[in-house]
C-alpha cells in the first residue's frame, strides 16, 4: 500500500506533470519532423529535464479534519476485521473482504468524502454500526441453526447475512461511484481549461 501511495502521489506531482508536458512537446516535434531519428532520446530527455527543473512539492504537515476522521474510520475497520478473523464461513469472509476493499478505496479520498456529509455518514455507520451489528447477530447463533432453513422463513440466517452484506456492498459502491464521478468531472474541467489555454485538439478526451 505504501509503494502504491508513493506512485500515485508522484503521478499527480508537479514534477511528473511538467515532465509529461515537455515529453508531449517532444513527441509533437517528432510528428512535425523536427526531432529526427533520435526522437525517443529527445522525449526522454525533455521529460527528465521537466521533472528535474519543476519546483518541488510544497511540504504539507497540517492534518485536515477529513484526514483525522478517515484515519479513525480506517483504524476502526481494521480492528473489526481482526476481531472477526476465522469466525465465519468462507463465503461470509469473502463478502466482508470485498466490502472492506470498497471502503478502503472510499476512505482514501478523504477530502472528497468529507465534502459530502451524507456519504461520510453512510461509510461511518457501515463501519461502526451496520456491519458489526449484522456480523454480531449471526455470530451469536449456533452454527447448525444459522445454516439451516426453517419452515417459517424463506432463507436461512446464513443466507440472510449474505444478503445484508450485499446490500451494504451495493450502497458503498454507490458512494465510491459518486466520488469517482467527481474525480472524472475534475479531469474534464482540467481538459477544458487546457484546451482553452493552449488550443489544439491533442488533449481532447
């Protein structure tokens, strides 16, 4: 996780952006017949020059409220996962793990999540209330009883738990989709800005 975070930070850094812009100019020079046979070297050199000459990222030591909240939620999620380890059937663990992966992705977008109180509430309640309550109710049932269908109901307790986990997973994926839509819109806004600023069609999405 730490390595992937560093890669993501670099991809969004000023150094990578400046280097990429210069490399793109080198590529355009090649298509215009100006770079000659050594155009790959030109492109790589321009990228390296841009990355080296670009100003370093500003150091940010202040921790935002959003980061504090999501950090606490992430810790609560990991604590819950440790507590339920090897306590449930394999299919239940698989569903919980899939849900946890969606939640981790959402928590990784702290500022976007904190900007939507409704979405933050859903994530918080899922970690601290909805998911623990469903798992706890199931865990307190005798295993044989939980797996057996009763004549007076359509599904066993096991099937009911999987259905509840599915509902939570679906709701959290809606939250994730909303956050990603915001990221996509930000990308499109940046594209419009660049086209207005520099013109041309090479950056059309």
